[in-house]
C-alpha cells in the first residue's frame, strides 16, 4: 500500500512540475528585450511586442488556474493556440527581413523545446 501511495505521489509531482504547469516562463519584458536584439526591433516595435507578450503571459496564467492536472491536454491545446495568436500578432509588426529572423527564432525554440 505504501508503494502505491509513493508511486502516486511521484506521478502527481511529475505532472505538477511538467512544462505546462511549471512557472518557468521568462518574464515578458525579458522576452521582448531578447526579441529586440534578435530581430533588431525599433522602440515602437519593442513596446508593442512587450504588450503582446504581457497579454499572452496573463492569459497563460489564467489557463493554469482554469485547468486541473487531469485536463492537461486541453490546457496544452489552449496554450498552443494563445502562443500562435501572439506569434501572429508579433509577425504583423515586422518587416520582411524581421519576419524571416522571427521564423528562424521560432524554429530554433521548437527544436529546443521539442514542440510541434
């Protein structure tokens, strides 16, 4: 019986620490600063990117409150949709050259975090 309880506790701990529910997101202003450097954003673009990232961050936090661990797949789907929307909004602000750099940046992040 103790073994089952320990195993259950370990599984719950692993789920809580999973990327979707862990609070390891980079601060939106830090992300905006990194994108400013990577994409060579001007000041107006940087402010707008930071606003978009802050909004996405708030929405992701709301999702964490909305879903339980048992609903992780739904959470993950909604989070992916939020991120795609934010990426589209950012992409709309960019020049053609910046769009290509942004695509490269996103591709490298997908590889790094093995996202679809």
